[in-house]
C-alpha cells in the first residue's frame, strides 16, 4: 500500500500491519502496545530533527522489520547534521522516559515506570554502535568525518562484529542451558541479516 502525504511517499507493508496486529491482539499486559507506541515516538524524533534541518524525507516505509526513513538522494547533509538526525530518535525516547519517571514519582500512575523502562531500553539498544542501528550510523558519520572512507568502514565493521559476536555466544548459551530465551538470538539474527542486507546495497 503506497500513498503520498505532503510530497512524501509513504509505503505500508501488509506484513507490517499483520505483525503489529498480531502483537496488539495477543498483548494482555499492554507491553506490546507500549513498545509499538515507543517505536513510533522514536521515529517521530528522527522526523522532527529532519524537519528542523530542512531535510524532508523522500520515503517513509513501514516494513515488517520496522520503519525506514529515506532522505532524497539529491539532498546532501554534512556529517554533523547526519549525527543529529540519527541521535534524535533515542533522544526522544530518553525525554519521554524522564517525563514518565517524573509522572510515576508524582503518583499519577504506576504503569508509567514500566513504559519509561521500554523507552530507556529502546534508546540504549538503538545507540549501540552496530551498523544498522542509530548508534552505528552515528559512528559511521563520525568516523567518515575524521578519517578516510575505507578506514572508517573497516573500523565500523570491526566494532559491529565485536559487539554482535558475544551477544550471539550468550544467546546460544542461554538456549543450551535450557532457559528457553530466544529473544537475544532473534535480535542477533535480525542485526546480522540487516547488516548483510545493508552491505549488499
């Protein structure tokens, strides 16, 4: 499903709708609903930064593995602006987490603390310096600003491998130990798949 909104092409995958719908239907603790809302707020942070920097996105794609924002190929940004845009998503989650924690301590609603933790986890996860995440994109822009492109790519790939490898080992250990925790393995598989997809472009 594709449509245009204020000059921006919006693509919505039916698989994305199916995955979100499945999460929402089977969610009795509201964790999935809060996680979906947190993801939207995260992407809103990127869009807000792009708007302030006069960088109108070319395409916003709602895919099965998340939301992808593409800027116009005709638009060139300096590395500092790129880092600001990539950091804006986690920053929005951190701001929301602080507000929710304040509301929790004001005794407005106990569930706010749980939602704040989801925002904190989302921010910290996306700030990991792994290629496909915001942290990886920030690292890439920082490295390319200070060194040759080929050297920057080698450093970026090395950092990603150093982080993913122990995560993969721990995930295997958890499964072998019969703890039946597949979340970390799925996360590692997702990161590796997205890295391969990114390098193949």
